[in-house]
């Protein structure tokens, strides 16, 4: 009886996830949404269903990457959003099963003095993928429309030039054959504050907090206005923004992974089961050197 109940519950949860995905699709393009982030309130996704669905989607991502490599596609994913909205966790779950030789995460720091004199997009261009590669930008050229604009790290002239150049730059990328996917992770102010407090208390998470994160609390409205303006001028047909509701991290990760998979019409081209050959016996004239002659990591555990 208990197993039947659990199965029915998981089916209901799965149906709810599908409904949520459909609602999210209806909300795009994002610029039609008024000031403030999009929030669809749900109960936290069931853990057992989340883990089973995560495993299924990660296998699909392996198939997806194999297809991309075989066809020579070039994929760029941009992850932007509120601080502590769950971008990093989603990126981690996407990249976890993938071959790192064909997928890499780019998280650029503050530009150097030399980079500040270059064309603004120049340091991002050098990170773009070759055929068969996937590049994920954890923050991107949209820093100029967000933190730089709000904190005054760029001039009005630089910001206005970015507004003009960014859509054209992205159209160039798409025309060159790049599949460009842009995700905006949203989180409510209450949930963001809770996560900040959680990070402040946890020594293993404090590195995630920066002075900019602390400043974002008192500048919530300014960041909202900057985001709304950014989405308005950069939500182009060739590269639209897709919003991800991040209050429930489990739902956000699954929804994002599901959407990524839906944007490339891939096929299962994974190699068939590989037969591992038997190991041949060691030749009689080979002798392993004595263990004492080598350095070893102490067996503390």
C-alpha cells in the first residue's frame, strides 16, 4: 500500500513540474513582466523524485553533449541573476556528468588594467567555443548592465554604448553558428536574505559572500530596475532570455536542465556497451619495485 501511495505522489509531483514548465514558457519574453522578479510559489520538490529525475536528466545531458561533439555544434550558455539565486548549483548539476574536455565554465574576475583599455567584449570573445564545445558563463558581459551600472563602475557613455552594442554582438554570435542560451535566475528577497544568513553562519560557505552581495541587499530596487532595463534591450528574438524561478533550488535545477535539453534536437549516439579486455598475465621478468622505495600519502583514514 505504501509503495502505491509513494508512486502516486511522485506522479502528481511530476505532473506539477510539467505544469510549472508550461507556465514558465508562457511568461517569456521576460520584458513583459513588471518591475521585480518572477515568483511562482511551490512546496519544496520531493527529494526522492528530485534525485531520480536529476539522474535521468544528467544521463540525457551526456547524450546531448555527445551529439553536440559529433555534429560540431557550438553552445554558449549565460547564467545571470540575483545573488544567491542558485546559478552555481544549477551549473554544477549540468556540468557534473559531462566530459570536461568539451565543456568548461568561465567565471572571469575583475578586469585587469590592460583589459580595461580593450574593447569591452574582447576578454569574453577569447573564451568562446570551437566546434563541438560547450561554454558556460557564470556571469558574463552583462556585468556592465548589472553590477557596474548599479555600483557606478562604468560611465553613462559606456553603459549606453553597451545597450547599443550588446544586441548586435549577440546577433553576430548567432549568425556565426553559436547556439546562445541566456538564463536569468530570480529569487525572492526573503529567500535571498535567508541564504545570505545561512552562508554567513557556515564556515564552508562564507567564501560565497562578497562585499557586492552585502551591498545588493540595500540596493534591491536599483538592481531590479537595472535588470528590467537590461532585459528590455537585450531580449532579442535571436537570443531571448529565459527566466528560472530559484526559490526552490531543486525545481530550478531540474527546470533549467530540462530546458537546456529542449533547445537542441539531439539523438542518442552514445557508444554501445564496451567490452573490457582481459588483463594479460605479468611477464616473468617483471618485478614491481619495493614499496618502501616510493613516497606514499599517509593512510590517516
